[in-house]
């Protein structure tokens, strides 16, 4: 019998035929992750279809920043995006080049775009190459130039014609559904994107799907929208200077919450400007109160936003989610010193002028200090228990690829997923069906504790919560998060719904950033299997079941899945693979965490009792039908 050592290695030919040259379109379509990060289906806020929208809108924002046009119109339907600005319009003779030739654009001329989002001339070309249909039309001085593309290939080159339209650029595109499979736009994600543009460009009117978005007070308006005014310890501090703006306050939530921007770009992964902001706030507070507080006590429960504008920013990836620049201009002034000097001076002045705010901030810091000391002892013991448990712990069946490892361009890291499930049968099915490269499983033992109203001390006292936070690696913040997607996988019955609520309570109470940053999902699994000898349908609703019955005709076999454990591993592989259905847990502008938790997890109220009775009645009607 031949062994692996005996097997001859097939000869690999390396000659002229091995050398291939790809044109710009082929390269982008072959390696889309290099240009827009992960692809996704739209269920995550950083999925590729939103990057496509952003790349087009960014160009219109850059025009506004340069003083051209005060309105941008954006329309998004199920499969089409349209953007019309009223800037200068692309020079007519370069319209096709600007959307189809890499390293072509006006941003290389620093006089035309001083502090734009990006300078590499790739964004619009990537959108063009990854779209099944792409249209660009420029309007300049009563003349217009139009071109259309399909998957990056030019299909219409219209001659320059006279027009009556105002100056500006119009771009429409339809993402290629062979690349973005089963994609869908989630309205809340688009609204967040549009609002960020409005907050960062006070005075700009954006009309998105016929609704106006406008901000007068910039980042102050952003924090007002993101926070519950009743939970704030003091009014929002809002400071503005040349090329820098910031807003900050403290509330009652655990953790730190930040929104950081560079030249209008939302840097979801932070970077040098956010690091400087966090450092500068600590330094300024210590100097004002003349006391060496722990940095963690100063920043606990902080909500902050910072926006800076720099020349020729350097990002750590094409998707520009993390700033790598150390300087703010070609002359070499450091970003760190710039942010430090501004905050040291302006925050100090503000606290002197507003003694009530200064007193409230001090009380919040002292409260955090007491809470930290209160759990110090039990935290140490819990960490030791977690380390010992890690060796024998069967609760976590880990995967090999993790979110906090590798570069942003490593698209596999975005697939890293932790399924949280309950019971041996359910976790066993998922474990056998999962992709061991990117999917991990954490098994709960029974129903978790209702932690509403409890302090963070319970996270360390409760073994399940302690092991879960260590599995996620979030004890010291989100930077070490090991899984991009945290998926709650429970049965679709009353007990399953209760476990789901208890887990959401845990995350919202102690780690709200996980939800706020789009890492928490609910796994949708089929309720019914409808099949005959030729075909099988998995149905996620009563409506889908009835449709499947009609398609199969006669009397098909119908199975009602009552729990995840009833689904065989072979079948489960279908539901957690490429076609996995995930429902993101989204916090909207009207979602205030403490009010939400109090309603669902606090003492019974007449309103909640009515809500439960009404929804149980709906579920009962569906089952009976």
C-alpha cells in the first residue's frame, strides 16, 4: 500500500503560460476583498454593498468640502443606488477615465482636493467593476457626458450634449448579484451612514429616499442622537477648532463608546486619532483635578466623538476603517500632539467655565473608582478559574481563525463566528455541522441568569458569564474580540425566546458595544421541512410552507422542527453555511438600552403583559392554521 511519502508529487509547469496579466476590471472582480473588504449579504453594517454606496457618496462629500454644492440626493431601492450631487461635475473629457482607469482622478492635485477621504483613485472603479450595471453622467456649464458599463465593461459612450441641468455628477449602479449573493440593504444601516455624513458636514442637506437629513451642531447632534438624555451625567461637551471637532459626555452604561472620523470617513476601527483622543482626555482630566486617577476610571462609561481633517491621510486598508497616519500635514506635525494640545487647552477652559459639569464629571469618576475596587478581588479569582477551566472546558469548541488576528484584508477573519446555544443535542448538531476554520460553539447549561439591574460583579461571580466573556476576549475592551459574529442560536419556542432575551440582556447590560457595533445576531433556522421523493424545501415561515406545498403538489411529508436538536447535522450544515440566515440585533436612534431592558426584563408592567399576550396570540394562530 502506498503511503503519503511514496506518492509522487505531480510536476507543476512554470513557463510563459504561467504569467498572467489582468486588466483593472478583472483584478477587482477576482479579488474584491482587497478593495471593499468582506462581501457579505447586507446583514452586517460593514458588508461590501454598503462600502459601494459609501465610495460613491464620498466623492460628493469631497466636492461639498471644497465649497461646491450644498445638497446631495441619494436613492436606494432593493437593487439600485443613485447619487446626484451639485458640485463641479467631472471634467467631461475624463468622465470614462475617472470611473474605469486605476490611479486616475482629481484628488492627486492637492489644490483641487486638500483634505479628501482618499487619494488612490480606486473607489469608484471598484464600484463600477463590481456592478452588473453602472452609469455615470457629468453636468458642466450646460453640457453633459454620459457613459454606461456592465461589470466594468463600457457598453455606452454617449457624445457630449447640451443640457439645462445644474452642474454636478449623477451615478447609478446595481451590485452584481453573482458577487454579492442574496444581498439586501438594511434601512437602519443606510440611515446611520447618511446621518454620519450630515453630522460631519454641518449645513449640508442630504435627501435620502425623499427624507431630509441635516445637522446644525455637528458632533453634538451625533451624541444627542446616540444617547438617552435622561441617562447622561452632565450635558454634552462640544469643542471645535481648526481641523478638529469633538464631543463627549458620561452616562450609566458599562464600557467606552466612541465615534471617530477622518476627513469625513467613519473609522470604525479607530486608529491614531482615536488613540490620541482617549489619551488626551485622561491627561486633561488629571491636570484639571490635580489627581492621578486611573485611566480606566476616567474613561468608564464615556461616550465620545472626534473628527479630524488631515492632509494625505494614511489608512491601514482600502476600506479606510482605521487611520494609520502619525502626522497631520506633510510638514510633519504629529497628530498625537495636535489632539493633546487642543483637548488640554479647550477641555480645561470648558471645565473652569462650567463648574457644575466639572462636579458631575468628578462624581462619575469617583463612582467608577469605587466599582473597580469593589470587584478587584473577585475579578482576580474569576480570571484564575477561567484559565484553569480553559484546559478542560467543554463549553467552548473553538475555531482556528479569529477576528482579532491577521490584517483587515484577510476576509476569513470576518467569517469568524461564535454560536451560543443551549443543550447537548443542539450544540452537538451545530458542532458536527460547523466549519472548524471559522465557526466556534459555546454551550450554555440551562437558562442563563437574568442580570438586569445587577452590577458587573455578577459577570465574574457567575461561571457561565465569566467563561463567555473570556471566550470572547472582551474583558478589557472590544479590541481583543475573537469573533466578528456572535450568533444566538436557540429553539423557536417560548423557552428558546426566553434564553435569547436573557443573553441579549447580558450583552446590552455589560457589553453594549458588541450590539452597537453590529456583532450580535440571531440565527434563523427553518420551522418546517416539506418534501417528497424528488425535492425538499426548508421553510422559515407559515407562508413559505404553504408555497412549498403548492409547488410539490399531492400530499408532501411535512415536518415541524420543534428544536435545534431535532435537525440532523447533515441538514444543519445547510443552515450555517453560505446561505445562513442571520437577523442582526440593531439599536436604532429610538433605542435607549436601560428603558429597553426595564421594559422586557424588569418588573412586570401592564404594558409588557399586554405585549406578551398579543404576541403569544399571534404565534398560537399561526400554529393552529
